[in-house]
């Protein structure tokens, strides 16, 4: 029996660097029909092979400022003191209104902004589902970061300090996925999605 109402959802996935949140989100888009990645905005220059509106909405610093002044961002941050990244309201709300399921992975500060926006926007409130990917331990997370061979020891330790504070925020999320294998984590994410899309709107 088909449920009467399968509303589109916005899965907001967060977790410490190295927890696997990006891999989960990319796999969801690659394997589940009707799922799209939220296209975020950035002030960094476009790289070879990238397309505006596909990989990011590329904005100049002035354009970013104008969008901020008009209240067009749900959340934004300056990354490593350089370029700004943010989520435009239209990039989320227009796709939800079209019936498209969305996924985005952001930091816990960004999730707070999404929750605040959902309090005043009915479409976002009905769609929003927050998921925290919880590492088994800080030691496991440190080994994962080392295994990626992308960061210096100093950067890994900085990320570990951030991870500790992020993990304390897990209690504020709708769902927590304790990390196991990639397949088990993905199965848990699919289970959350299936349950949420069949539940009554908030």
C-alpha cells in the first residue's frame, strides 16, 4: 500500500572530519533516484572542470555581501579565514517545492542555522531531518584522519579538538548513526530516510 503522502525531505548530515559524512551523502545522491545534493555558494575561484550552478554557485565577494544583506542565506561561514561558503535559501526551498529530496553535509554551527530557519519556514520545517555521524572513539577518528594522508599532524590535532566539541552536539540531532562499516552506516541512513518520509509532517 502506497502512503498517502511522501513529502520531500532535506537530510542535513553532520559529524567530525573523517566520520564519513561526505561519503554517505555522495553515495545517497549516486544510488537513490530523486535525491540531489544541495548546491552551495562560495567566493572561491572556479576550478578547471567546474560549472557554475552545478558544482557551486560561484559568487564574488560583493555578490556574497549583497545576498547576505538581503537575507538570502540559511547559513554561511568563512573557511580557514579565506573564502566564504553558504547555503542559499532558494537552493533548498525551490528544489523542495519541486518535490526533490535533498542532502547536505555541513558543520554543527550550520545545522543550528538550519534549525532556526525551520522555525519560521513551514516548508523547511516539514522537510528537515538532522543526522549526526558519530565516530566510535576519538582514537578511531584520529586514525581515519591519518589514513587519509591529507593533513599535517598539527591540522589533525586541530580537527580533533573541533571533533570533541562537535560530538557533544550530537544530542541535539534527530538521529545519530554510530559509525561501523561504510555499508552499515549507509543502511542506517537509508532506514532514517525511509522512516522520516513516511512520518506525519512536523
